[in-house]
């Protein structure tokens, strides 16, 4: 019995030693042959963007506006160098501008008197009556147009399935550039050779151009070879005096009214809008990948 046990122990030690000195395993490269050798991941892929000119009419709606909502009509013009990269521009005109509920409330409840004469538009003889005088909306700023040269990057594309019955080619894109924004806001007043800010004529709006960064993200869907539909979120952040108020310029850190309207009264706004678009492409037929 002891002899058998000793033999079993020596056999186990011998096996362990053999495993310890066994050479390291190496992987063998497999050479792919046959019809799949060198084949691309996808054949005959429709390149909806590459080498094509895109013309897209757009309708945009501003978001989270304090005093005025704007509807902008415009368009995008893009040329795709690659299916994932395009250069072009977006532009729109602020055709419709409507008052928000806040503007209506201020117009109805704000008193017109000597204490508010620099802040709220009034007639030539402020009476102190609530709601008396011209419409407060006349002094609120508005967007006239936006023009933005941009670069578009398309990182993802694929098919969208609707109820597992309808499949539509689609892609996701990111656009970025510089925006030139034409606005109208209350003219400067209270400075040298300017109207004092308590005069009714000082509430008139004047044109200005703002230069700001812009970026957008969106989806495009391709129901056909020559056209698409899309939706885009766009941001154009810049500072402007949307209410026409004198809010800054004096006191500690300039955080109190100073009786003047100028650039110090501009406040930063992360201006946002949503664009809806229909795109048309030239040439009308997309290229096919190998």
C-alpha cells in the first residue's frame, strides 16, 4: 500500500514538472482565402452624401424665449467631400415674431411714471396708470436673420426600423461654425450726444450684428435617393438686451442701473432653436461603395 502511494506521488510530481517546463503556446495566423479574401464589410452601400450637393429649405422655431418668439424661414446648402464630412452654410430670416405671455403681462401691469420712465416705454406724459402708454413689445429685441458658414461631421449612419416593417436609411450629424446674427434692440441712450433714457423716443429699436459660435445636432432620413427629411437642434449663444432694460453699469461690479442703455446692459443667452427641413440632392442618384 505504501509502495503504491509513493509511486503515485512521484508520478504526480513528474507530471507537474513536465507542465512547468512546457513551452508557451503560440497563436497561428489564419490566412483567409476564397471569395471573401480582402472583401469590404459592406458592398454596394448607398453613399447619400458623398460627392453630392444638398439644398434644404428649413423652418426654425426659437425655444425658451422670454419676450419674443421667432419663426425663421431659410435653408442649408452643403457639399459632402466624403460621406462623413461636408462643408456649407445655413441661413434663415426671422419672418414671424410674436409676443410671449411675459411680455403681455408686463404690458398690462407695469406702471408708467417717472420711476419707470427709463425702463418701460411710455407716452409723452407718463401718468402712472398701469398699462397706460405704448405697447411694451415695441421695446423688446428681435432676431432679423442668421447666417452661419459651417462644417458638418456625420459619425453614424444606419437604418431606422418602424414597427419592424418599414426601414429607412438615416444618419446622425454634428454641425459647427460661426454665426452672423442680425438683431434689433433698443438704441443706446443716456450717453454724450444721446437722448436721455426717460424720453419716449429713446425706446426705438436699432439694428446690430452679433458674431457668435453656433453648433447643431440632427438626424436625416432618406425615403428616396434624391431627397431627405430632417430635424435639427441648434444653439447660437450670445449676449443682447432682450427687454431693453437698464440693468447694469454702476455700483459694485456694475450690477446696478446707471441711467444709460449700452452694451453693459446686454445679458448672455443660450439662444436655441429647432429646424425642420426637406433636402434635395444633386446628382439625383447616390454613389455606391465597392
